[in-house]
């Protein structure tokens, strides 16, 4: 990285740091990651199994063994919240990344080639943006994988449950990144270094990868932070409705599956998972907002 | 203009046709098919009966043929029967639309009112305490999981305080209004966040314009300056966003309706998918799509109508 680039990053960092909410939110997100990763150590320390049902201790109040009490089939609530965090955060990151790859590919192709391909891809993007996403996600999530030729055993495995939700969310949430990448690509497409590379016989793929992609990276980063929050919300609502992460694997969304029962029996347990989702999403949105201001002072 | 409109309508028809095929295909991939479900609930049915019934309903035909049959019937407004409700799909959807319009319409009006008040107040003093509070509120509204917000409201106002019913539709006008309060509050908070941010940024941008300074220099009163000169122009992008939010409102309504057992379109689609009610799920989804597409078209038309600099040819 040359001097000018370093100075640019320093300037952005200085601008980002001035946004106190964004800086605090980075701290909150780090805390949430640490919290989630402590699941297994805490489980070992307390000598409990957060996946084993114990019907004799349903809805036990907090104790030295179960710091936040136990759930409807006697499992430790705190440790399940931590494991649920791993799942929810992992889905959020994975779906955002997969969506970013789709969006970047669409945006690059549309911006670089222009013309008919551009028109077609952008119509497609507009079409997807216009869809009622949540009802559509529910239909996607209800698809029976065995009818797609996947064996019943594989379809029921936890890994399939995880990737299926990642893929369906990514399939609907790549549009904002595609638009941004297209706009950024259009802006650099006619720059001298791109023309020089093309003139010296570089292939389209090479030009896109080595000359255009690095120059459109910053809007992608900003858009991704703004997408993570939305994706985590999608995961939580799908899991909550019973179409996402399937128990016994916990996620912050599916821990509220029996909210109706929790509300009357253990109200605190109806609050914790949602509070964690809320904290994660609002922190991610503050960070995204801060990044946007730091990277693009005009907006 | 007529040509533009015709083009856009043609586009909507194409998207609807594509969507109907995609959703038809997806729904065919959902677990079980209607005859299998019927057979599972009735031990008297033999394997031959199942095959005969499938042939009778055309379920043994390839996807394209079945879709074509469905499409030709649908174009004559015959959408088939709802399996769960044992009624024509049309008769189930009608009342559901009405309920969603009540819920989503009220929430839209309320969230716009909140957004206008807070957005304008924030834009007048950027960085002030009201701006900070409004921006926090906006971020909270965007970031809160709708179902959890509903849980909190039920917990607070129905379980703890006992002021309002936790779910259901109520009977009679007065009771129905009582049943509407919590769902409308949920949906309003969830939608207002976006609007507050838009009104604020749009208003700030307009207030920086030269014509505002000119008007102020001419001695236009503060009230008139804000409402006639600034707000009218600031509202143009806001109107577009509101129309674009049709789809979002639908998604939000799905969760809210499910949480409060409000029998609108969202809950209907959700129940239809859960209950393998193919015909109903299909038409419900297509209706939601059509509504969203029309909302987008309205947004573009409103934009051109409000801003004379823009014209579509």
C-alpha cells in the first residue's frame, strides 16, 4: 500500500472514531462474539449439558448451576443463549457473504459489459427488490429438500438446516450490493488504468479481478455491514416461525418458538433472546452508518 | 406518458407471469401433495385409489402441463378451492385483504405522522437533543425484531397491566378497536424507523437549497417557509419511499398478524404454507407480489406528478 492509500485509511479511521455510537457498537459486537464463544467453556465449568432434556427441572429459577434458570424441557438457558448466538451470528455472516458474492458478480457483470446484459441484470435486480420478501422466504424455507433429490438423511442433518437458511436469505438479499457495485464499476470502467489494461490485451476476467474489484471494495464493505443486521433479523424471524434453524440446535429466533408459553410461565426467558438480537442488529446498523459516513462524507 | 404506462404495465404482467411459475414450482416442492395428505388421513384408501385420484386431479402430469392448466383457469378467475377452509380461494382472500388493509393502513398513517413530526423537528436542529433521540428511535425501530416487539407489548399491556387483549379480532366496532391497538402499535414502531430517517435527511437537504435562503431573505414567515417551501419539496422522495414500502409493510404485517392472531393476508399465507394449502398459498403470494409491483409503479408516477422536472416518455 502506498503512502496516499495509508493516509486515506487514516482519515477514514479518524472520521469513524468521531462517531461515538459506532465505536461503542464495535465494542458491543465484540462482546457479543466473546459471549457466544464462551458457551462450551461455561458448560464445562458448570458441569452441565445444554442439549440434554431434564423434565424434572422445567422452568427452574436461576441457581448456582443454572445462572438464568432452565427452559421448558429443563435445559440451561444461559448456555443455550450462548450457543444460539454462535448460530445466529454465523448465519448472519455467512448469508451476508454469500449474498455479497452474488451481488458483486451481478454488479460487476452489469457494470463492466453494459448494454443488453446490464439491462437484463438490472431488471432482475429491480424485480427481486420489488418482491414481498418474508412470505417468499417462508415458501423457500418450506421446500422439501428430498424432492430436489437430496437424501432424507442429508436433508435432516444440522448442516443442511444451516446452509439452507444461509442460501435462501442470500438469494433474496444481494440486490443492494449489486446496485452499488454496478454504480462503482461504471465509475472506474473508463479510467485510464482499466483502458490501459484492456489495450494491452488483458482478458475481461483479469481486468475485473485485478483492476476493478479492488476499486469497488469499499462500497462493498459498507453495504455488507448494513446488510448483516437485516440478515440476522430475517434468520431470527424465520427460525421463530419454525422455518429456519430447527431445534435442538438453538438460535436466538427459535428459542422464542414457545413464546406464548414463556410469556405466562417465564417472562424473562421471552425477553433475553430478543434483547440479544436487538443489541446485535442495532450495533451492526450503527457500525454500518459510521462506516458509511467515514467512507463517503457526502452522504 | 401513455406509452410509458403501457410499458410498465406490460413489465408487471411479465414479472407476474414469471413469479407465478416460480412460486408454482416452489409450492410443488413443499412436503407432501394434496392426495398423499388425504390418503394419510384415511386408512380406507388403497394405492390404486391414490393413483386414480392423482390422475383425476392431473397430479401425475409433468410440471409444465399442470402449470398451464392452473394458469388457464386462473386467467378466468378460477383459483380453485382452499383445502383447509373448504371454500373457494377467492372467498377466503377477500375478508383477509380487508383485515390487512385495516391493520397496515392504520399503521402506515400513524408511522407517517410520527415520522413527519420527528423528522422535521430533527432536521431543524441537527445534532440537538431531539435529533439524537429521534435518530436513536429510528435505529431502534429498524433494528427491533417485530415478533419480539410484539412479545414485549403483549407482556406489558396484556399480561402485566391487563389493559388490552393479547390476541384475536374482537366483536363489534369498539372491541375490534381495542384488539387493534397492540398490533397497530407493533407495526407502527417497526415501520416508523425508516420513515423518520428519510424525512430527516430529505428535509435537511432541502433546507440547504438556495431557494430556501431566498425565501427567508424575502421575509417569508417561518411557518410558511417550512410548510410551503421546504416540506412540499422534501416530501417528494418520502412519497416514493412510502410507496416502495408496500412490500415491507406486507412482510411486517405477516409477523404482526401471526403474533396477534389477526386474520389478515400475512397470517393467511403463513397458515396456508404451514397447512399445505397450495391453492391459497399460491394466490396469496401472487396477490402480495402484484400489490408490491403496483406500489412501485405508483411510486414512480407520484414522483413524476410531484416533481415537474421529471417526465416519463
